[in-house]
C-alpha cells in the first residue's frame, strides 16, 4: 500500500468519529454509486453533542438566545440546562454561584465537555471570571491581589478533544451581546464560518503602549513560522482601518480606535490586551464586547486587574495554530490562555472555519484531504466491514496544515485512521 502526502484542497467538512456503528458527528457515507469508502477519523474537536447550553429562565433574553442557539447548532435537548437567578448584576456572589454550579453539575450529562452561557451579566463571580468559574469551579487560587500569578489551566496547549474527561474542566464561553439581534448575528457568523477555510489576514498590531504590548515580541517570529499556512502581517501602529479581510486581530491598548471600519470574516477572532476588557458593561476601558459588535466571532478580556502577565491573555501563536488545525473557537481560545481565572471568553463556541475532510478518486488512488489531524504519526487501516477486522495498510506523518493522503484502492469499503505512538511502531488506543 502506497501512501503519499501532498498539499490538496478541502471540499467536504465534518468533525468527529464513527465507531462501532455509532456516529458522533458525521463521517462520510459509503452508499455512493462509485462505491466511495467510508473513512473513520479519530475525534479531533468538540461537537454539538459535547456542549451544554445554560439558560437563565429569569432572563427573557437568555431564554430567547438559548432557544435559538440550541436550534441552529442542533444541541441535544438533554444538553440544555435551565437555571434561575435574578438577572442584570455584573458580579455574582461566590455563595450564590456555588449553589448554582452544584445544580448545573448535577443536571449536566456526564459526556458534556464544555458550556455555553446565554447571558452578558454576570460576567464575574467574586474575584474571578464567570467562564472560568463554570469551567473549573469557584476557587480563590484563580484570583490575585496585586501582580501575582494565578492557578494554571491543565488544558493549556493540550491536544485533548475531551477536556472534562481528561482534566475535569469544562471550558466555557458566553454568547454575549446587548440585544437578541446582536447575539443572533454573532451565532449566525459562527455557523456561517464552518468549513469555509477563509483566505483572510491575521493582523498582529504592535502599538506604542509598552505596558499593554507585551505580546508583540512574538509577532515577527510568528509571521515567519506560519507563512506557509496563513497570511499574517506584523503592523507597527496603534490600529488598522478599512481592512476587508480580518481573520485575526491581536493588539494591546486600553481603547482600540477604528475597529468598526474593518470587515471581519465569519469566525474572526480579535482581542486587545488591557486590564478591564472583560468588564463587558460600563468598563473604564474598551469592553471586549465591542469586538463582537464590530463583527468578530470571538474575543477575550480580563474582569479584574491582571497586571501585564502574558500568560493571563491569549497567546496568538496557540490560537492561530489550533484554529488552523480545525479546532472549534472555544477550544483554540481556551488552549491559548495559561492562567484564565481572571479572563472571560465571549463568542460563538462551535465556530470552526478550518475543520473537516474530503475524499475523492484520483486514478488508482483514493485521495483524502485532511487538516484536522494533529501533527504526528498515523496508521491507516482497511476492512470490508465497519466493525472489522481491520488490517494496517500504511503509515504516514502529518504536520500542521492541509495534507492529501493518497491511498491505493484495495477495494476496502472502510478505512480507519488511528494515531500512532511513534513512527507506526505501536498503535495508540482507539478510544471513545
């Protein structure tokens, strides 16, 4: 069996794993006239089945957002969790939150890996962000008085597609906005982004605000490193304006001017490193919510003074590389923050512009285009039946970016791609 990897375009988009006849999220149907085989991929990202939507029944806007989001993202009914608390306050008391969290945990299906909150207020619990409080529980180790480090996130930079199973954390993102129409537009942008592989530009803006520009030291190396995969530009200015192709926008300022003059592609991520960007309403600085209002699909900001520790803010290199790998917005963003206790994540969690795979015939070969596999070694296994037995027909390596795997047609009806521990010597366990 010959396997050749080369660059190739993607055409059909799916995420998930088909195992023992159980479809998690897609896979390719084999019932085609040309006997196209089914390809089973390992689970590489979160899906609607993995996400629980938390709705505050005391807040009509939250109820409406939750209903719309569950419908368009096809969230399973059992994953919509209804709570009730007085709406409208920016900060929730820890005791109130802990009772709320205990109720949510008791009513969350065990296989749920992440949460979406359907409100803008509250965005904080005591001294920490509400998204981290829902992700890992209220814990004062996530807080700091003065310039101190806080509790580390074990999910940071991980390859996990099941954070709750692997770490006991459920990363959380807020579907935030001033009105239903604003949040609906946000949701629609996220849905519209799926599988589009946008050819946009990432703007890494190096400002003259030295205190808030601490991420800029990595901008030039990042542009060089990512050049084969995405168009990034290192801009030395306080802002960009009238750009029509914004895919990423990372900067550091208390207030970023002219953000509304730009056009943000569906799925775009934008944030500014400053102290109070996560104070979503009535901030003394620019709220991260402004990015969503301008057209971004995801943003981040801190809810209390973090000082300028880079580890308390998104690492652009991690966000970009994880997004390009086909992870969802919530995964790429959460994995980029080492200490998220003081920061709030907002946006459409399941937006996934770079996901999926495609399969098509090319002469004697089946060509499989894939971007979602993490870098590493993989084996490909063939069988006449979906339940096997499978035999290994080849081994290949994957680096970051879209790759085409050419598989000599052996008339197998099913192929399974499985991670290998090293160079194909030993298979990694094929797990649910």
